[in-house]
C-alpha cells in the first residue's frame, strides 16, 4: 500500500526509501491508535533503542580512542537519552507524521518529549528491519550529526552541573520548588523554580517534574554563566 503524503514527506526528510512501507506506518503509530488490525510502535521502539545504543557506542570508540569507560559512559547516556531522541525527532518534524488517538492529539501529543523520543527509536528500528544495520547506522550518524563531536558539553545533566557549580563556591545544594501546576490530571504541566542560596533563581515548565527541574537548572546555569 502506498504511503500517505505526510509519510512520503517524512521518508524524504529521513533520506530513506522504504521497500516495506508498513514498517514506517507502524513506527509512527502510537499506542493510542492501536487496534486488532493495526500494530503500534512499542516493539519497534524496544529494538530501535538497542540499535541506537550499538551505533553510539561504536561512534564514541571511534571519536576518542583514548577515552576510558568512565569518560564514555556519560557521553553515551547523553546521546541516547529520550530528550536527545526527541530533539532529533523535532529536527525532522517527526511529530507531524505521528498517528495519535484523539486524547493524545488534544493534549499536545505531537510535542511531547516521551512520544517523540519513542517514535524516533521506532523509526530507527524500521530502517534497520527494512534495509539492515548499515542503513540504520547511516541514518543515525547523519541525524545525530555534530552532537557526537560536542557531546562533552551535554554529558552531565543540568541538575548535576548546577550542584557542582554551587558546591565549588561554597553554596548549599540547589533547591527545586514547584511554583505552579496546570492542565488536566492525565497530562499535567509543572512549573519548577531552581534556587541557589545566593538568591539567584530561574523557572521552567514541562510535562513532568523531572523535566521541569532539569529545564530550570539549565536556565539557571545559563543565567549565572552569562
């Protein structure tokens, strides 16, 4: 069956023509659209995560032949974490092609980090099953691009970096305070303020407390290092 216009456009952005189009359809189908005759992308996500991990481990070994396991581990985590996968998904407008149930569409599913990250992993698996490991590796290296060379900057999460910055200056451990919550119970939006004992602070909003804390820490780091 021929791909729809939105999936043909996604094919072009991926730079891969599928000989088995159903793999791409499945990769962009969220669980909220799963029916007895339509598979969702969860199984592909499971496989894609492993393919991505192998490619990134190999790439890091090649990028720095003198790096120790202890140095490579945080770099690896930064490259394969869900936030990075979601960033890559946004880069290719993957959200525009997602097949979502009505509830997910109403709650902004096309912009949700978890859904985008999962779908990106599923797309990687779809390319792997369609054309093999070399094709999947080529796709990953092309889409991740400079992130591999600059990963040192993102190897530590923002909360860890902020805590280390504060402790190096004799300040207390940063505090994270929820200052707001909005949205329905099934899709809440949290506002978190990161505070230093020096009085400096920054706020951020996200769909989970963890992500809001990370975003607030990142915003505060940008403020204090400006």
